[in-house]
C-alpha cells in the first residue's frame, strides 16, 4: 500500500525566529503582518494567552497589560531560506517529495513498506530539529487528506512525539470522529456552513454519507475529499494547488528540463496568473508573492539547485498584472544559468479578505486599484464564457521572448520596525559567537 507523509512546520514564522533566539523558548511570541499591522503567527504560549490571529498590534498592550509579548516584523527573506533548508532535509529522506506551501510538503513513501514509518517520522523530526532548531509535525496515511488530518493530531498531542500514523480502519475512524468538519482539507467556509445545517459536524459524519448524496450535493473536489476520507487515494499530486487558510500554491513539473530563463519565466507567469485567478475566486488578496524553482533530483549526473524567493507587495492585491510582475521579478533574482530545471511554482502568502485590504499610502492609488479590479473582472468573465486562457498577459504566452530587459524593482516601502536580522542570507547579519 502506498503511504503519504505530510510534513508541516509548527508555527512556521515563530519557529524561524526562535531558531536564532533560543531564549524565547516557552515565551509568548508573535509575528506581525506587513507594516507591523496585525498578528499573523503565534507561538503556542501566545495562543494559550488568548491572542487571536488578526489582532491589531497596537491592541495587544491594551488586551494584555503587564504581560511581556515578544513581537517581530515579518522577515520573509529569513523564512524563505530556513524553510528551503528544511525542505531539502525532507527531500533527502523520502523517495519523492513535493513542496505544497512555504511550510508544508508531501512525501510519497513508495518502497518503504518494510520500514517502521512511525519511527521514520520521529527520526525525521529529530533530524530537522537538531539541524535547524525548528519543530515539525508529520502525518502519515494512505491518502493525502488523511495525512493532513494525521499531521494535525501530531501537532496537538505530545504523546504522538511529532508523528501520527493512520494505517488501519480503526485509527482512521477514530481520527475522523474527533476531527471538526471545518478543519478538513478541501472543505471551505461555505461548505462547512452548509454541512453543519444538516448536522454534519465531524469528518466522520461526512465520510459516512452515501456517495450518491455527496455526488449530488458537491463538485469534484467534494467527491474527492469524501473518497480520501474513506481511504481511497484520488487527489493527483499535481492537482494540490487549492486554496488553504494560509496560502495559495500553483506549481507544475515541466514537460522537459529547461535551462532558458525566458522559457521558465513564461511558466511562472502562467502559474502566477492562475494563482491570482484563485485569489479572486475566494475573494482574497495577497501581500507576499513567493516563487520557487527546482532541478531534477532524480538526475544524479546533473548539478542540483533549488531556491525560493519572495516579494512583498506594499498593498495586498489580487491583480493578475501585479502578481505576475512580482513573480517574474523574483524569478529573475533567484535564477542561476546552466542548471537543468524541472519544476517551478508560485506561492501567495499573507492572504486577507479583499474587502479588508490594508493599503500603503506611498503605493496605493485608488483609481488605479479600481481600474485593475475592473480589468481582472472583465478578463475573468470573458475566459469563463469563451474558454480558459482566451485572454492572457503577454508574459504568459509560450513564445521566445525578445531581449532580457531589466527586472522591475518593488519598493521596500514596508514598515518593519521589529524585523530580525537576515541571519542566513546577509554577510553582515551572521551571528557572532562569543
């Protein structure tokens, strides 16, 4: 039987900060959004205090007087590099690995049936923690959705020792009965509300429904979720770019290995456009655009390289033009020639409702913002009516681009008064050991 392992970094941004500040272990730590606006990541201690995600930073002192809370500005350069290192460790321990978001990745554990998978997961956690000081939770199961659920149990209960294995029906049914329906991968807010009206409150309640009922009430994603909960592996590995609560990821493997920047740029532009379209579908905006590129790790005869970079958008947006522009700029920054690239992806982070965008006065132009919204709405409508990709940006066309041009420069007009040093990517920020 095939098993999947979902590796998820615990409180990712906070873990990256604590990796270089061990004095903060056991203390409440929060990481703030762009312009130090709201809380976007919390340590377990901060969660236990009652600090909610999205709490404005200026309110923390009012809500928690006489309590010391350690707050950091978002340091995306550090988070990107630390998670890249972490994912490389995971890649070296699994036969096949696919990065799903900035802090999650799926392993396909083919050919490992003879191993104690629970012990393998615990060893992987220890290796990552020893090497990077970052805790991870690992869920192992016969389907990707069940692996996601298992990782949540590994995160919540210390008795699992950071790895939960679901390998039989008894464990599966027990886990589903304890898992809220709204936390199931693939069940969005609207579906959650719809299911609760018919007293489907847990994953088990949903899995116990008749398939014909699920087929009648839900789309293909809902049907796949039902099958996965019942132990039927049916989500293609290249079709996992669905919206999550934290990020949207669109990635693909190239048909052939590529060495030309312009060819890869076209793929990345398409992935960015797809991700932007999903943002609008979910009525969200992104504050950070991330891009990763990767060589073919099955080709031991070729040099290997992978990199993940980000661009901070002064004002969160769902504009295809802005997101494609940011993604191609990041690609040009992280691309190195002479390598044979096999895979790339775009990850949108710092998501927020498109009705609650925190604007930047040095960047925000209301008229231009509304113009781009209208343009995207018209393009989406035409593409829905006339067929996918009837209208695309020039950067999305699979043609040989003429000239290299200069990369656009995104203004660092972002307030980050509490930003930690770039310990791993800037020579001047390397820690001095006394």
